[in-house]
C-alpha cells in the first residue's frame, strides 16, 4: 500500500507499506529517476551479472585471471588522468564507516573524520524501513534537521557544519535487488534505488553547500561494470540538470577480478572518479569465492592470519597505490575492524593494531584510510598526519618502484599460517552471531572486539565451506573437517550464545546451510534478504 500523498509514476509499483517519513524521499523527482534509470539500464545490469557467471565458469574450466590484453592500450597510455579532487574530497586522511541508522548518522558526522562513508551496503540491513529511513536520515542530516534521544534520555545533535565530514554514500552492489519496488513488472535494482533516492533528494542540497553527491561503488568485478555506473551518472546528471562531473565515485577494489582491471575502472569513470579503495575483507572473501574449485593452492589459513602483509595482499595494495597515483586519483586504505573496549588490555591491543595498520598504509603512499568506529578516528588521523603533515594527500608519490605482476596477485599459496579448530570455531561463532544481528536489523555488529559486517561474515562461511570441501585437517586438533564436525561445532558454539535458544534457530540454519551445502553460493546476503520483510 502507498501513502495518499505519494503519487507513483506509471509503471512503478511499491509492494510494501511506506514507513513514516517516506514522502520526504519518495519524491516525484526521485521516483521518476528510478523509473528512467531502470528502463535505460536494467538490461545492461543483467548482462553484466551474466558476464560474472560466464567468467566464473571459464575459471572453473581452467582459465586464470590476468591483465586484459584487449585493454592494454589504456594501461600503456601515459597521458590520461582522472578529474582533480572534488570539493570536500581533497583531504581524506581519515574516513569513518557506518550504516545510516539515525543515532549512528549523528555519531559518524560528529566523529571528527574527514569523510563519512554512509553505508547502505555491507554495514546495513536492507530491510524496507532501513532503505527508506536511511535516506530520510541523510536528507535531514544535510538539512540539519536530525536529532536523536536515547531511551536513557541522552540527546544527540550535530556539530556545526564546518566541523562535519564530507558524506560519501555506498549504495548496494549490482547483484542486489530492491524487492519492494517493481518497474514494468520487473524487480528494481537495489543499486539504482539507493543511488536515485540520494542524488535526486540530497544531491542538490550538497551542491548548494559547495560539495556534491559522492558515492562509494561496491562489489564491481570489471571495468564494464564501472562503465555502467558512469552511464548511470551521465543519465542522472542530464535528467536532474546537474553539470557532468558533479557526481564523484570512489570504487572499492574488493573483488579478485577487479584487481586486474584497476586502471580500466579509473579510465571508465575518469570524469567522475574519486579514486580507489582497498576493500580488504571482501577481497579475501572474493579470493575464496573466485577460486573455490581450483585446488589446495587456494586454501587460506585462519582468517586472523590473513593479514595485509601476506604476499598476495601486499601485491594488491601496492598495485592499488601505484595505479591511483599514476592517474592522479586518491588511494584509500582498508577498514580496520578494531573498536574501543572497556577492558583496558583489550583496548590497548586494539589501538596498537589500528596504529600499526594505518602507519603501514600511510608509509606505503595511501592518501587516507577507514576506521569502523568514531573512537578510532584520532588514531588513524595521527598516523597519516605523521606522513602528510599539512598536505591534503600524497598524490605526488607515484610509487614508480612498484612493479606487480599477475603472478604476484595470484600468489595465494605463499600465504603463511595454520588452519585450526579455534579458527573454525571463530568462523562459526561470528558467522551465526552476525547473521542473527543482520536479520534483526543491525548490519554492523560488534562481536569479540571487532566491528563485523557482511564482508567478514562472508569470509567466515566461505572458509568453513572451503575447508569442508577439501577435507582439511586441523593443525591443532588433528581432526579432519567433515560435515559431522562442522555440525557438532555449530551445536557447541550456539549453546554458548546468550538468550533463548529459539532466537538462534534461523541464523544457525542459514549459516549452516551456506557453509555446508555442496554447491557454493555466491552471496550470503541474497538468501538472507529473502527472510527480511
């Protein structure tokens, strides 16, 4: 049903009750844009998703990832550059990530970061209320109409505008749908819905404030997917009367195939580009997913041992900095998942980890990096400021010393580490807890001192699947990973979890199914979304 005040354009159907405040963002301009984007690009989106499946089939048939020969001219041409940094994106030394829930919106904007990644993807549960509510929160934040009062009576209000970070919105990836909207009888793309609602409603306000509608683009696997986004940007700017190049986008290099197409991705988006980001957690997940049938050389050790300094991760980040600075684009480091703790010793270790991580990234040439909690903003800023000083970035550091080959990116077998029962238990425990949080509406869950999101849950279930698929022997207990062992550990780990046992039935069933079924499923969040209202 729809609210009487909202008139839907021809061909658009909304199949869910509209949450409070929907009329603020389900405006005629936004709805018209959703429809026109769908009609222009739905078929191309389907073609790009089909191309993913076709490439995966070729990989499983024996092909290997490599730099594309057909785009060598783009890589070899030294003349092209991306657009210079957009207003508000010149200095990105510390970026805080988090979902667009109301309290978190205010906390992120008050964090002192240079950028807030307003996440409608991995740190968000795409329940209908969250999809619409998140857009309302973004709009009201830019209008300075947002506030929040906790159950304990604590008030949350925004600092002055000049103290607030630049907002960069991460819409859902191309593979995700918005099941509550149908256009001409077809389910809408979650990517296009999230993008259109923000660019049509909050975009003009950002432009009036001297900034712009800026985006982080997730989960892309090829430069042709980046081309699709660029075409979407051009279409939207023309439809809304916005000058071309006003929209800017930072692309997450968080899939294995995309690591081989970094320059091409920048090239496709060059007038709209704001750089690349090292999406480390999804990248590890993608390594397992892409090479799930390729043999034992692709088996990774316990998640905690796959650090940014292992060979294949080191090659990926070094190449990213080199690629970005060669083309005048920002290189943004990966998220540190550590969060502050009330336990003094755990807190000390968390801050040490963040400082070490950000010091390495700044030293490698990154222009900024992510933290998952406002309490870690200053630790990240301090490490980058040691390197940058008063400079907004280090784009001039072109890292010509870096020469990464396809073999370097593919050197997964050189990853040191062990596969242990403790690691298996951690994957099971974290995976089930995160699925429970996600299904209850919380896409960013603090578990065991880390901020877990969909990417880390994907690693957890993928590692269990991989170890089970290959019958790995655990190096601490000596047991072989079998379905019986996984089922027993699931039973034991669930028994440790707080609350009523009934609360864990659905998350346990979903995680267990995804981790032990014969065929590997590409995304945990797709079947999970079917369980949401």
